[in-house]
C-alpha cells in the first residue's frame, strides 16, 4: 500500500477510491467475508491516514 500512496491521497477522492479498491482486492484474495469488508476498508484507511500524518 505504501507504494501506491501519493502525497495528497487523503484529499483527492480519486486517490482514496484507488486505495479502497486495492484494499478490497486484498481482502477478497485472502477470503475475508464480504459483509465485513466495508468496515475493514474504513479501518485500513483510518490507519493509513494516521501513519501518513
């Protein structure tokens, strides 16, 4: 994920969407339950924002 994060990714909706899709693909690949994915994506994005701050 670090490779795909750009400088203003938290501000640009298109960049955030790209990261969301990437996270969903990873979750699908590892068999994560579809009904829990949205909450997991929110958690991952929140953690990434904290790391970049």
